C-alpha cells in the first residue's frame, strides 16, 4: 500500500540498501512493485518466503495492524532486522512476544513514529505551553 511504498522509497535511498523482495496478498500491488522497482524483484503472496531467504537482512512490516506483532516476531526470530509501522501491536499484552523475539534474536526492531516524532509536534507543544493559542481544555 501507500505507507509501505513510502517506507521502501525512503529506505532504498540509504546507501547500501537494496529492495529485493516484496510480499502482498494483492497481485496488483506485486505487479506494481515490479513496474516500479524492476522485473528482478522477487514477489510472493506469502511473507514467510521472504523470511526464509538468507540474503535478506531486514524487512519492513507494512501490513494491516493486526498482523504487526506476528510478522515482526517471526521476522526477528528468522534473523532479520525489522522496521514495523505503528502500532507495533493492537493489544498491550501482544507486545511481550515482540519484545521477547527482539531480545532473543539480537536484531534491531524499530517501530515507526513518523508523525509523533515530527518537529512540528514539538513546536505545537511549545506553542500550547506558552499560551499562544489560548486555553486548551480536555473534554
């Protein structure tokens, strides 16, 4: 989808990073990925095929939220570094399996926080604290 495509474009701009595989249940997205990134791109409808590949060092989990915990955990335990879109989990208790997988694997897990870590939110917080936009009340 759009978020995954944005993540791939951003990460592929980093020197040494090569986008080599994509998994999606929608054939149209897999076809589009080949159009954008080349016919050599490995595509599959089963993400586990990517996790099984020894030539892949890291993955982006850009799936519907209810898949994040399972796919991130499986990727870590398969020896992959993981960038997972937020939210990492849907239920707090599901976070334990992801954290355990990260610790066991020794791999890096990063959870996306693009919006909340944007400098604009820091500036907005300061503007509110300074009272520049008036009184803020919680309803």
